[in-house]
């Protein structure tokens, strides 16, 4: 799963989109993942799908969440439940249109100052 803007690197709560390829490479989901420090531990969470992980550092928490997302998505796909669960959790599926040549999707993350949203 790509590393792309979880948290904001300044020790504050942060958020960034995570484009996760699912199933065929032309299907994606977008999750907002928050990373924050609490009581000396770093927590990374994808609240849309009720998944979280932790670590001693921000990077460890991000990596743990990436692994947890991979396992969770793979399990749902293997059980044939992925689309149903994403619909239940109101996570939209995005399909890329067929294109000639290669298609590249890159996530865009922007830090939003606390209190601005």
C-alpha cells in the first residue's frame, strides 16, 4: 500500500487520503487515515472501516495500519464480501476508465490546520 500522507509529521493529529488498490488494479478505495500521539504511543486509524493500529513512533503506527489494511482487504476479497462491506460502511469504490497506455493515480494530501475544518 502506498505511503502517502498519513498524519502530518509534526506530532499533531493529522489526516491524509490513502488510495488502496483493491481486487483488479483498476479499482480503488479512498480512506482518510488519522495518525496521532496519545499517552506516549502513536495511533493510526482508518475510522471509516473501524480499523486502527499503534506503534512507538509515527512511522511504526503508519506501517502497522498499512499491514492491517492489507490483511483486512485481502480477507474481505477472499470471502467475496469486499463490495458488500464497503457499501455497508459507505466507502465508495472507484473504477478507473480504460485508457490507452499506462494510467497512474497519485494521492494528493494537504495538511489542514487544527480548527480550520
